[in-house]
C-alpha cells in the first residue's frame, strides 16, 4: 500500500485517537501488572504480553498521534482588529 493511501486510511477524529490511546495505555499497564494481553496494533500486527517492547512502541506511537492532534487547530480562529 502506498504511503498516501495509508494516510487516507488512518484519518481519525480526536475522540477516536484518544480512545485508542486509552486502550493501549490500559493494555500496557495490564502487561506491566502481569495480566494476559492481546492487542491488534497498527497495520494489523498482533501484540501480546510476550512482547512488551512492541506494546511500548505502540503506546509511543499513539501518544505522538495524540500530541499532534492536540496541537492542531481547534477550528476556532481568533482575529485581532486594530
């Protein structure tokens, strides 16, 4: 799949990104607590508690996406008239 096509497929709202981030955070916390975890990550990779490094990488990916989404404009522009 071409890079541009992947970008189009990954268009998500802020709410969807935040929801995914919360699920990944919970899965990572469960992994650290020794609970059984099975999670489908980006590009359909299956991540289990047998690979905590992959789950940490997945968490970092979603934290970056959330950070970028939060920095993007809120849709409201302020104008200053002199």
